[in-house]
C-alpha cells in the first residue's frame, strides 16, 4: 500500500511538472510547428515568436512582443472566463463579470494604457487611428473587441474564454490602436 501511494504521488508530481509543456504542445502560433515550448511561469505565460498561443483558454504572450503587449495579454488572462455582465468593469476595475468594453478596458489598464474604464463608443475614438502593429481595437457604439498579437479578445463568442483564435469582420467598427503598439 505504501509503494502504491509513493508511485501515485510521483506520477502526480510528474504530471504537474509536465503540464505547462503539455499545454503549449499544439501551438497555433505557426502552422507545422507541433511543439512550442513554454518559457515562463503560469502567471505570465510566454511562448517564442510574435503570435499568441491559446491553450485551454489561456493566452500565452509572444516573447518577442513589447512588455506592454504582454501585460495586456496577462491582464486579459485574469478575466478571460468570467461571466458577461452588462456594465461589468465600469464601476470598479475588479468585478464579478465584465461586458465587452469593461473587458477591453481591464486588459488595457493591465499595461497602464488606460486610467479609467471606457465604454465602446469612447474606445471608438481612443488612441491612434488604424491598425496597430501589436494591438488593434475594433469599436462602435454597441460593441468592442480587440486583436492582440494575432488573437481576438472578445465577449462575443466567448466560450470558455474571451481569447479566441477565430477572427471576425471589422466592418462597421472604428479601428484604433494604442500609440506605438
């Protein structure tokens, strides 16, 4: 019985140690690259390259991204699976749930790019015009989402996570980005 407990404990510890590498194994960053090693801790996950990798709803920031981009991704990870609540994230940064603009605002605030939450109509005129090199915000009076290092952060279609690989049309949205990003 004692040997069985020792074996189970050893196997469990081995699985826990291997879990971060296993999470990064199917990639999404580049076709044909089936193994992407994790080079970070679980709280600030990164992968080599310039594109986000999404595993189990968690976004791994590209190591080549500027620090502000990584901080946006890691902040988004903190709320990635919280429920949608209309107006959520506007009364306070910490909320039980977030709406679309509360979600985008929270992630941008994680990199100190925003001092206060903005509604989608305000985000439609925030920052600089056009697509960014790393972060692009799509906003209109009714909805907002953003694309960060190739991954979509959006409450629409969010199941189980706001991080999504599939893109959506930007038609009907103002296209903005944080200056320099």
